[in-house]
C-alpha cells in the first residue's frame, strides 16, 4: 500500500512593499521599453489612471480599460503597441522579464542577511520573540529562506539561539558554492541528466523499452532558450508498506519525473529518464535492500521539489540529430532498392535497430529542470500489528531528522540507527522517542544539486547558483513520432520524405503492435506550403471588411482540412502564426463598435475558425479573451423569442420574407441591403433556436430532427445556433416551402403508419438542401450519424432493416430508393426474395416468444421482456441500461478504450455509471464501488433555501435537536431523489450482462477481493438463478496450516467451483438491528483492511438499495500458512435482507451449510422470526446466534449451539471469540461441498442454473472436446507438430543470434566475415 501526502508550496508570498515596489516599477518600465512605448508618458497613465503597479496586473485589464488607454495615444501605432503589451503580460514565462537564478539567489542572500541584521538589532534591544514586530520579522526571514513553518524553531527557543541556527546556514562553505560557472542554455540542455531531454522514447507495450537509455534523437533548436520555472517549490510525503513499492517509486521518479511518479507511478505509460544518473545518492546497499524486501517493511519519505527552469520544443523547432538523420538516409537508400523479401526484411531490421538506438518518438515537454532533495525513514522486521505505531514513530523520527537539516546540522547518511543515535540535540526534544524499540534507518537522496553539500540549505544554494548541477526532474507527455518530424522539418533532406515516413510508420506498427497514423503525405506537403504562402498574404492585411476577410479564412481552413482530412495544419501552422493572431485580435476590436446583427455574424465566423482548434494552441495569449468575447452575450443578444408552435415559426418566416422583399425594392445601397440581411438572419436564427429548444424540452424528437434537417440544408449550424451564411430570397423560400410541405406530409404519414413516417424523416434528412447542388456523400455520412444517434430510441424496425443494408460502401442511391418504397408503404419490395422468408420467420418467432411464459430454460426468456417492476425499470433508465435488459450486454460493449479509460475522471451523469464501473473493473480498480453522481444544483438549491429560511426566521437551536428530522412536512426532502446505491449499479450490470460477460465480470471482481453473487433473484419474476457458470473461471491459491506427513506445507491452486470446503452461512432474522452482519464478516475475513462485503457503513452506502434483497453472496477464505485464522479453505455465504422474506434461499443455505451464523435480537417477539430461529436451533447443523441486544454471554463452548452477545463488545475481542467458535464447530462437522455439489441441491429448490443454458452447454462441450484431444498427445510432441518454428529451429537460431554478439567462434576469420557468416546462417534457418 502506498500513501501520498501532498504538502503546501514551501514558498509563501506576502507583501513586502519596501523590497518589491522598486522591482515592480522596473519590470513595468522594461515591458514598456520592450514594446516601444514612451516610459515618461505611459508609466504615469498606467499607475495613476488604472492603478497598475506591476506587470502581472496587465493581464487582467478589460477591453474597456484597453480602449481607455487607446483613447490617449499620441500616434496610431501606439494602439498596436498597447495590444502587444497586453499580449506580453499573458506570456508570464518570457525570458526577457525573468531574473537569472544566480541573481535571484544573490538577492535572496542579501535579503536574508538584512533580515538577520534587523533581528540582531531586536536582540540588542532586549526584545522577545513573542512581540509582534519580532514575530513579523521572523516570518519574513522564514519566507526568504524557504523554510516550512513546521520546521521553524519552536517558540520556546530564545531569539539568540534562533539567530545562531540561521547564521550557521550562511557558512563560508555555502558562499563558495555560489561562484561556480554557469552553462549557456544550449549547453545546459545537452548536459542535464546526460542529455535526457534530447533523447528519444521507444513507445511499445513493454515498460522496459520506455525506460532504456537512447541516443539523442533531436538536436538543440537554433533559437533555444530556457524559461523561468513554471512550477513552484513544494514538499510531498509518500509512505510505503513494502520494499517493492518503495523501489518502484524510486525507479519511477528517476526515469519519469516527479509529478508523473506522484500520480500512481506514471499513469498509462512510462517515460524514460537516464538510468545511469549519477546524481542519485542512496545509503542502503543493494544486498540490504534485497534482504529487507522479504521482511515486514515500512518507509516514509519526504521530498523537496525545487524547479528552477523549464523549456518546450515546438513542432517547427524539432530537428533530427546528425547521427539519426544519417541512419535514416541510409534506410532511404535501402528503401529505393528492389522490393524483394530480403530487402524488406533488412529494412525492417534496420528500422528496429534505429528505434532501439534513437527511439520512435520525441518528447516535446514541457521539461522542468532543477533538483529533488529527499529524506527517508525505513523500519523493518516488526510485527504486522505494530504497523500503526511504526508509522507514528517513523513520522516523528523523520520530522526530527528534517528539522535538523533545516537547523543547519550536517546530515550524515548512516545505516541502521536507533532514535537515540540520531541528532542527540534534537532527539531530546521529544520524550516519546525514548520509548521506541524499533530501529529506524535514516538516509537522504538527491537528484541534482552539489554532491559536496551536507545540508539542505547548502544544497539549494548550490543548486540555484550553478546550473551545472541541474537535472531533468519532470517531463511532459506530448510525444511526436519521428515520421512526423521528417515531414515537418526534413522534407528537403530526402528524395521522397513521404515514402520513408510511411516505411517507419508501417514497421513501427509491425514491431510494436501499436496503431500509428500519418497524415497524407502529398496533401500535407502541399498544405503546409499553401499555408505559408497564405500567411505571407495575411501579414499585409488591415481590418477593412471583417466579414469578407473572415469568410476567406474559413474557406482556406476548409480547403486545408479537406486536403489532409484533419485540422492539424490549420492549428500548428496557421493559428500559431503571430500575424494571423494579431489580425484576429484587431478584428475583434474593430467589430465591437458594429451593429448587433453584424457582431453576431462575425462571432459565428470566429467561432467556426477557432472553436475547438484554438484550445490546442499553446502560444496564443489572446485566445482566452477572444473566446470570452465570442461566447459572452450582451443584454440585447440575450433576447429570446418564445416559439412553441410550428405555425408561429412559419409566421416569422413569412414576415421576414416580406420585409426582405420590401428592403430590396426600396433600397439602392448595397451596404444597407446587407445590413438588413444580417438582421433578418439573426431574427430567423433566434426563432429557429427557440422552436428547436421547445421541441427538445417536450421530447418531440422526430419533429426536432425534421425541422433541423431542413434548416441544415440552408446552412444552419447546431453547435453555434446560427446560419453560416446570410439568408437571401432563395434560402427563405426554401425554408418556408420545404418546412410546410415536409411537416404536413410527415404528420399525414404518422397517422397512417409509423415506419412510413420514419422513412420520410430519414430521406428528408439525407436530401434536404437549398439551391441546385445536391448533398455530398461526406455530408450524408455526417447527417446519417446524427440521425442514428437521435433516432435510436424510437426508430421502427422496418427502417432499421433498410438502414442495415447501407454497408461500408454507403450505397446512397439504393438506400434512398428503399426509403421511397417504405414511404409508399411497400415494405416487401425492400427485401430480396431470398431474405423475405427469413424475416417473416424471425418476426413470427418474436411474436411467439412474447406469448410464451418463461419456463425452466433460461434461454426461453423473451429478449423483448416487458419490465413490470417499475422501480427496477426506473433504475435501468437512470443508468441507461434499459436497452440491454435482459442479458444483452456483451464484453464487446465495454471492451472499448475512451478518454475515461486512461484518465482518472468522474462520471458526469448517472447514465455514465455502468461504463465507468466496467472501465475501472477492467483496470482492477477496487474503488469502482465508490462512484456516486449527486445533483449539485439540487444540493445548492436546498442549501440556499435552508440558508434563506434561517435568515428570515428566529430559530431556537435547542428546538431543532428534538424535532423529527424525517418529518413529512419538511418541504426540502421532496425535492431530491436518493443517489443510486453502489451495489445497485453492480447488480443492474449483472442482470443486463450475458452469461459470458457475467463470467468475465465476476472473475475480475474476485481478483479485486470482492464477494460474488451466487443466488440472484430476478427483479421481474419469482425465479432465482444459481451462478455456477459465472464462477467457473475463479481460481485461488492457499497454504494449508496442517503439514503433510513428509513435513511440508500443502500448497494448492485450484478452480474454486471444484473445491469441497466447509460452508459458513450468515443470515439475519428481523430488522432494525444495530450490528451489521456484513461488517462482522469483513472483520473475520480481512481485519477491516478491505471490505469484501459491502455494508451500511461503507462510503456512499444508503438505505435505498433495490437489488440486493435476497441475494446470496459468496467468498472464500484462503489461508496463508500455519498462523492464519483457519487451517483450511472455508466458504462464506451471506444472505442479504431479512431471512423470513427469503425462505427459498434460507432453505438452500440450511441444506448446504456446515455452520449457520444468525444475527438476531433476543427481545424479538415476532412469531415468524421465533419459528425460524427455533427450527435452526433444533436442526442438527451447528449454530451460532449473535444477539444484537445482549452483552457478553456466559461460556457455552461445549455444544453445537452457541450464543454470543454483541452489545458493548470490543470488536477485536468479539472477532477473536467468533473465530475460535467457528474453528471449533467446523471440527465437529465433516460436511464439505463444492459449488458443483451444490448445483443439484439448487435444482431441487427450483433455481435456474445458468450452466444449463444451451449456449453454455455447447461452449462447455467444445472445451471438453479440445481438452480430450490435447490429452491424447504429449505436450512436447504437440508443440513440435503445431509449432515447428519454436522447436529445434528456434534453438539453432537463438544460438546463432547469441554468437552474433559474443563472436567466440570466429577462428581465423575477421570479425566482419564472421558476422556475415552468422547472418547468412540465420537467414537460412
């Protein structure tokens, strides 16, 4: 188990006006000078007019503030200079405005010396630390020295001693560290961590490939420079309970960086950091580490993460290194030769060598340089029940150890040292440490920094003053494949760059099995060239007619995207261009004074250009303000029409058409006519948006699709809710005529036949288009996907059948013909004569199944079963599973990879619960039970109502304690429905999963150490299912406590369905008991370390559980050795709910159990409950009664029936007594059954056995047939017959391959001749 504690940043920021005021003024002057503005004129206007005192505040200037400044310009060019000033403020990492690290440390040292001098004056004056002025000065000193508050000298220490401690940290040795020579940025990036930032990454499925050292794949960019730190100094703590975890984290932090390591060892894939990093210092020997990994182990580590610089490689800056480029050119020569088998094999081999040598991808960053300083406290060899004490002891020792580091004491890395040995001055401060018996091993580890430094302060000073000691301490996750670099930056270095890029990509896929994509080469090359030419033209643009200019940009963007089938060139080449960015900013400023309709149209154009592409651009500082302006609506724009009737919308279209006609007749000015078009387009857009919103709100999905399809034919965009182009006479006539005709015909067909209406809807959506140009095939594909997405819930089966014939070739002509046949009511003509009988037979079978009741065979369950249980139906609808019930969910439905599969996100709606549950299950994340989506708006509404009520009423606080919180008169309780119980999510998925998916799900749940459903009541019928097939694949390993006659422990690893074990069943009789049966079982099984059974006290549990009543869950206790709780494997079963309500399950448990444990109340007077307990008491089976309302019972260990009181009992004592009793009673009973033995008993009870289904029987029979065939032949002979290449030939090939590298048998031959001979032999094999 690994625990991470993230601390606050150690650097605190408080105002220090005397020190900062001058610096801020200088920074502001530097920025004004950078953009060419007169400092004497503009500095007073910024400071007095807007109150700006530092450059950081410029980022928060509003457009109104900027316009105010522009109104005071002396020259027109100053407006553009002011815009650049704002742009520079967004780029807070520009190197021009950052102080060098050396300058920072020198300034900080001077500040520390000044503060110490002031504290010395206080000391001479006889001032005490408790005084306000002294405390304030100490706080400033602590800030300057970056010492966390918890490690500052305690208040009891006198001021003189504090002064001595701080003076000790400014020793002459420390000052000598600040005079080292610094490297240039280009040299530093080659030097840090052995050039790790320039090395390639070989991304494969094998983790080891990711952490291997590679050669430099790229060279340092020509204009490379480091930025200031983008992260702050911080401290973090990690705890480990095994050496393997601690070792894994150490390796990960060295290879992958700090932040990636802190987040679950790097997430989905690893990033290599140089394995030979000589900056790491560890005091433990390798032998000691290996030995300690077998003992009880605990490690507490605290890291101080100090970033000092960062960098990022832009795509257009990436240049291959000379060795990598030379190797690729050689591969191009081989590629140009004839494409025979030997040549292809040689090329693949050379590609693999290249990837192993240089890597397949480049990491763009961002890279973070600096150092990491860590303290470590390790304890081992203690008892497992002492873990909590050891954690506390290690934390205290580590705290003292770190405090000593900050106090200036030299840090000596030692081996095993008891507490009394470490820093005797500081150890004496804590009395509790005198009683520690466990030895604590203390050590330090550092990445970067001066190796000769023997204190944290000296280490940080040396790190900050000399960049020669820096290392790469964190890396980004943006990978660029080498073939993309070739097409981007090395097209002129190859005869056919696309050919070599495709070769690398194809061989990469063949070698790794990972899919790789490449942009269409010819299209990419021409697109990049066209983009550069176009951007040269944009450079000379002035904002004159923004609509025309933006439309030209839109047309160019669409041309680029059609060439390469994506927007990468538009994003990487165009949106990153400074001139285009400047034009867009000027366009926004120019348009703000335009009319409302013109602004709306320009916003829609900008939205098309930028959304969502701009979010992928990292160097567009004004993007945020532009997008805010686009989506921020003024009060006049927020006017909304309320259109709820089709006739209302048609009336607006008619009015608009008449008004436009009058304008065209009267108006002779083209600009006035264009302005009127904008106004009318905006008016129609508002009306259409209002009507579509009404149709969606009233769930009129079919009418919504019909109207939207026709509007899309006139250029309406769903995302932006506006027409792409201005509406003219032709577009308005099309909307008016087509909508009236289509709406009337659809209503007519809907009254006659549903499938005819649906066919008309689909055909209209595919063909509606204004003008004479027909809808393109690409647009038809998009429209079909949109309609399928929205029609999936109500589309008729006849239309589904026609759409299923579309196929991958998208035969639109035949599809539209079939749809017209459906509209005419001729469904039979859409089906070929060969398929007509099959379709009729399927329809008849479906109708027959609806009439037949469900009998003994589960296969007879109707796939269109009507769910009569309204609560269950509501649950399925909330989870979005209604279409999967019953048993329609297969493994293919959730064996998918989405963003949520690799990112630690939370569901945004209840319908995402099943997908998130299954995705976490695939990753064996035991936290899958604890996902709950809560309606935050409803919670906020309740809180606001409650708060307002308390403000307006005078409430007696004591009165609330005695009121019934569940009163029916409480109006707030009716406004929210309870969240879905976690076990309802699991069981709903179980009911919807088919038998093979169930087996897979339960196997994964078993690996997560969760109890599994054995008996499952059907929520819609009275049937109970026995899950034998679902449990077939579950295997467990255990070590029996009793030794064999030979004196060896018996280790077993078996399928649990075939293992005969004693069965201990837990049931509850009665309700309202204070104890939790499932919680008691968890104490028995895992000592509360893990909740095998979900109980009432688990996180996110609630009273509203729908599907667990009557479910019998099963789990197995598998012993680990002689000292375990039970000597042999024991099966535990748990009946959920009151036993009297589930008599069939109770009868089954009585028949199969070796021992029954009943949770009950001794004061329960219910006759039915008493009868159940009496029957169990009189049975021959051993019985344990757990009395909820009785205290510890008298000793009664002699018989088979035991009473144990639970009231006021210590949990550990109760658990021990219960274990002892169960062990004794199991020895008295020799009954042991497997799940296979229980299945006949389940059949006698009338339960449905999932394994009795036809598909399960067939699968089992085929599997047994294959196993019988395998048993007929020896394994070695079978491998030789079916896998001949893995026999002697493979052995000989490996031998030759080994000789290729060892070269021990060359004899008189030269090395090259011997290598050639070995390669020839390998080819022959």
